[in-house]
């Protein structure tokens, strides 16, 4: 049975994998997160692969999962806000509008570095937010480490009118897509899950 490694420090991704019953370790390497151009699907796939490969070259007998998430709104890629002011600006833009969340997922087999990579896109609609609601949310601190300055699984869920697509993608790891990547490497993900 291969060792599974999550190449991400995201507590949300960690929680999603734990909830599946998957046994895994966490290893994170610093990588350059710069990307030329503004194509969100190409960006998240490239960065997910870069994160997974940076760990895979350091281990053996492992499958390494990398992921990267961005929000795409009116032709602009929104990553994590640099601070409270930028978070408030992002939320004001998303207010009353729709945007897309893109997550790239890469699975790298350590040893031969065989890689499979794909992405998921989910459309999210926000209700209209008041300036007081935006200030309250920014002051909570929750948006500061999240792409697009909100977390759908937390207090940010109060702002979401609806979604089209995968909910788990908006959290940061599209589970159905991950299962398909395991299948593409001929690994039975269901057989790796804890049965207790």
C-alpha cells in the first residue's frame, strides 16, 4: 500500500481527507507560486503539480497530492488577500455577483514522478453584502488566508446564495476529481480508506 502525502498546509484540505478516512502525512515545500498569464485553469493545474512534485522528489514509495485554488471574478484571478483592506475590496466586488472557483489537483507517483493533473470549476453566487457585514467578516479574521477572501464552510457561507458544481471544490479539494486521478494511476482509493 503506497504512502499518501498531502503537499498542502491547508487545514481545510486536511479535514476533507480525514473525513474520508484516508491515512496520510503532510509535507510542504516552498515553491514559486508565480504564473504567467491569467488562465485560471492552467494556473491552478501548474501550481498544484509544482507543489506535489516538490515533495515527490524528496520521498519514495508514495503518492503525493498537490492542490491550488483561486477565485476568478470578471477576468481577474483572486488569490489570498494581502491584508484586511484587500479582503474587504474582494468581498465588495463579489457582493451580489457570481464568480468561479478553480482548484487544480495533481497526483504524483514518487520514484518515477508519473503525474496526473486536472482541475474543477464551480460557479458561486453571492447575495448583496452590506458594508457592515463585510467589516464584520473581515474583522473575524476568517477571510485572510482564503482565496477570494471567504470560506464557504465557515462564516463566509452566510454570503453564498447558491453554487453550480462541486461544493468540495470551493472548500479547496474536489473529492470526486481526486478519486478519478487515483483511478488514472490504477490505484483503488476506496481500498485505501480506513474501514473502522
